[in-house]
């Protein structure tokens, strides 16, 4: 499938686009497309080739590292210029809607892979070897070569599943984490007096606390499986409090309130 060396064009040189480019550059020829002049300059200063017009995207692999909210317009822009045999990949944190959009807007002669790297700039600071990447094949079979590349060259763990199953599982593993990060942020700074378990929870929440707003919005609002979990969590928190209060409340007699 791939030419030698592998050629990759990354659309979007934001936080994740920069990370992806840095990880892939030692193993492939990486070019960057971004509408922002500042982003193009930053990519150029780091030594990446710049694609200034979508008609010039001829790479083996096209990685769409754009926010979920911008994906549809990006697909509409590139669709007329894609050549036969290219593999188009999104890296959005949700998968059902991006998969639907790619099926709908991309031409039949390109292959499609929905993906979700289960790490980001914050967690990647300690390295990415052994990190997971979820792959949801949509069209074609050439994604298998890419999966081997990611596993053998970059040391990633590969999980292959459907977009629906991805969103169902990440609603709990990622969606609830973002909800908790938002909730904990309203409580003020983490206390100095705390247990190790509290520290670990704080560290986990901190990994997503600084995600771009559009990332959190996609994860929380774009995953249809999250709403029922959120309601279940709220119900569990409420019922636990009521149960504990009732359990430890002093017994009352004759309908009279207890007085200290």
C-alpha cells in the first residue's frame, strides 16, 4: 500500500496535530496543512513540509487532526481532491458521528479509518510507548498495514472495534472523567491534607482539565451514550448520601424529632 518512505499529511497543527507530527516524523515523511498562518509558520520552523492548498494533498495517509466540530467542513473541502488508494483517518475523541460523516462525504475510491489515540499532549509527556490507539475500520483493508506500522514502529497497543462500541465504552472511561474534572474544578484547589487515593484522582483529573474546550465539548455532548451514565452517577451519589444519613440518624419515637 504505502510508498517508501510512508507519506502522511496532517490536517490541523493544533495541540494533537503537533504531537502526531512529532511522533510520526522519525518514521515517515510528514507534511502539514493548516489554514492558520501562525500554525503553518510553527510547522515550518519545526521542519515539516507545508501544504498550502488542499488540491496538493497526495500523501498515502491523510490524518484529520481537526476538532469534531470542524470535521464535516474539512471533509467537504478535501473530498474532490483525494486520489484513489489514499487512506483517510480522523482522530476525534468520539467515533459514531465522525464515521457517519466520513462515509457520507468521502469518495468511494478512498479508504476510511476512524481512530482514537487514547492519549494526548498532557499524558504523552511521560512517553507514549504502550499507549492504546483504537481503530474502527470503515472502508477498505489497507488499515491493517497502518496498524502494523503503529504497533511495530511506535509501540502502540491496538484495539480494533466498532464506532458504536468505542463510544459506549469511552462514555464511561473518558466522558465521566471529563464531567468529574469539570465538577471538581468548581470546588477550588485540591486540599493539602489528603490521602494517596485522593492524590491519584487529582492527577487523573488534571490530565484532562486543560484540554481544549472543543475537545471536552465533543466528548461530553457528542457521545450519545454519556447522558444515561451521567444520570446514573447523579442518582448513585444522591442515593448514597440519603442512605448514609438515614443509617446513622438516631432513632425517633412517637413521631417526635430527636433533640440533643
